[in-house]
C-alpha cells in the first residue's frame, strides 16, 4: 500500500507541473511587456520607449492634479498616500527619461544589446508608474478641516499634588562660569 504522504506529494507535483506547462504554453499578449525583443527592430523599441515615457509623464501630471484636489478637499489620508506615490513616480519618470536618452544614443550607434537593456528598464519603470497611478486614482480618506484652530482640552485631576520641601520655587540667574583651559595630552606642549 502507498503511504498517504507519498500520494499527496505526487498529486501536488503533478498539479504543479501541469500548471507550469500551461503557463509556458500560453502565448504572450501584445503590449503586456512579454513580447520577444528579438522580433522588435531598434526603431520599434525607440518608438515604444518614447511612447512609454510620454505616458508616464502624463500620468505624473494627472497625479499632481489629483493631489491638488485632495488638498483642496482637506482629505489628509488621500493627500498623504498620493504624495508618497508621486514621490516614487517622480524618481521613476526621471530615470526613464535618462534611460530614453541613453537608448536613443545606443540606437544611433546601432548597439542592439544595450538598446534592449534600456528598453527593458523603461518597460519595468512604466509598469511600476502605472501601479502608482492606479494607487493615486483610488486613494480616499476622510475630510479633515485643517483650518480648525479650536481644540478642546480637558484635564481632570483628583487629589492634591505632592509638596516637596527641598525644591526651590524661585529661579535665580546662573552664575557666569568660566571654564578652565583644556588639559593637553603632552606636558611639553
């Protein structure tokens, strides 16, 4: 008779292998970032990369508008989350712009391997910026009146404060203390 653990292990292995075979056999959808770079020409990669950078810049500009709206509404939670996401987006957009310049330079030199390298970096950054943009669009919180200056404070104390006899209640001006010159390490100095 087969042990129960061996049967479970065999079943899990067959499920895992079957699922991985389905993933390997699934064709890459266009525009998903899974395209074969060998099928793209250098000019196609330059065009797609510049389109991606322009899209990231538009998403960043729209994110700033959404941040301004949440500030105007007094929505502290949305403002905070949007501000954090925008900070990350700004860095990614700046790096992508620099990578695009490098990609264009490598394309002019016809260095395909480096063009592919820069294209992949821009594609990864574009995917991450899209994630941050989705996070910014879905950020919500509760409105808070930031101009409210009246704060109610209430201190309840029951009992008496202890009296300490040796504490002085009057303050005096401190005496001017002139420090002694520092002692040198060498007596011959």
